[in-house]
C-alpha cells in the first residue's frame, strides 16, 4: 500500500476465532526455517500462563496411584498440583506425596492443611539444555554399572549400596528430561531454547528411556551383589575376572554409543552394534554354562545369572542407542551419506 508499505491479509475465520480487533497488538517471530510466526497478545499470555491441576485423593484408593498421578502431572509441565480430599488426607497418601516430591526436581509443598496439600514446581525449562540432562542421566547410569561390578570384584557391600542409591538420582534426571520433552513438544520456542529444535523428538525420547532402563539394570546388579555377599557365595577370582572383563566390554559398547549420539560419528555407533553381536552375546552364554559347573546350588547360580544377564542387557541397550544415533546422523548430509534432491 504505497511505495514503502507492505500489507498482508488475514483469514477471516482466524480473525473470528481469535477475536482480533483493530488496534490489537500482533507479534511476528522469525522461525529457523524461514517462516514467520504470528501471535496475538492473548496467545502470548496463554503460553506464559501457570498450569494447574487438581487431584482428588479420595478416588486414589489403590496403592501407588496417587504417586503416579503426581508424577504424570509433573511430566506434563503442571506448575501447581493440588491434592484435595473430602476428609482428612490419609497417612498413606501423605507418605506417598512426601516420598515422590523428593524424586522430582523443583517440586515442593507450598501449602498443607488436613484436607489439602498444594505442590509447586519452581523449574524454568528454559534454564536446562536437553543434551546436558541426557549426559547427566548417562553418567549416573554408567556409574551404577561400574560401581556394582566393582563391588562384586572387591567384595564391598557398601559400594553396591551406593550404586543402588543412585537409582533415585537417575529417576530425577529421567523425569526432568521427560518434562522438558513434553514442554518442547507443545512450544517451538521452548524446543529451540532447550536445544531440541534441530533434534528428532522421538529419538531423544527413545534414548532417555533406554538410559533409564540401563540405570534399572545397574540397580539389579547391586542387589544381586548384596545377596551374594550376604549368603557367602563364592566362585573364585578367575570367574569374577571374566565377569569383570565382560562388564568392561559392555561398558565400552554403551559409552561409544553415547559418544556417537553427541558427535554423530556413525563408525563409533557401528562399532557398538557389531561389538554386541560378535562378543557380548556369545561370552555371556558361555559364562552361564560355566556357572552350573562352579556352583551346584541353583539359588546361587541364579544370582550370578542375574548379573550376567544385566550386563548383557546394558550392552544391548548401548547397541539400540547406537542404531538411533545412526538414524539421527542420517537426517543431515555427511561425508558418508548425502541426500540428493532430484527434480520431478
């Protein structure tokens, strides 16, 4: 309109739905893909609105249900979670609430009466980078792996217990990561600021889930080590050394896989996958066969089989992460593979 003014027409249906009127403020935001995002003030205010939820404790009449609903609300990004009851909250419900808030980063009690407890999450998702959260989760899971095996090798129950205690830390980072991922899914602005704008959301969710399972297997090894030491079961240092060697190979597989996630190195990823297929499966099966010769007691054999199976599963998880890493790396052109665009 005129020599220096550009105009754009807005769809009438959109105008009616949003209630935009003459004189209203409209925000234009350039997107990384070159598009222009348009928002009215009401939309911007809605994105900043505090999200609240209310849980009726009376209906949570099954063990653990209230705790899981609190976790679910936390993951969905709710800032205020109100737990209410038509009568005094039961002791079991209060215990569930206090137990779970210690495992959810940023969540705490801001109000408490006999019939109501209000939780508030103080986390600002924009202060976290998803790659740092994922790295921290892997550090915890891999530490649980190594400490549990070291506890077996050195016959130190306290070291096994320390590995088990790290499971809570792993859960905290896992739930924080999922909260960030849900928030990023709903808002492109958050996705960009937490480092997810250029990442495949499904890949990150899968990696985070695998790391949480790795931590679970580390905890299982720790529990088996404690049972073995409490029962005085022994298989001799040579066999323990073989378990430790298998564990180191498994550790190498999942550490290379995680390195490939952050560097995009497909060769490292492929090494992890081939290492699991060629070595871990066969070695684990041979060690299981040796167990029956070393330990006549079936219960004692079971504890060591649990450890060997956990080591194998950790290596398998590493191989799965490596496959995700390769697929993620192929989403952009590399020296190994370039995407070709052909005119039709």
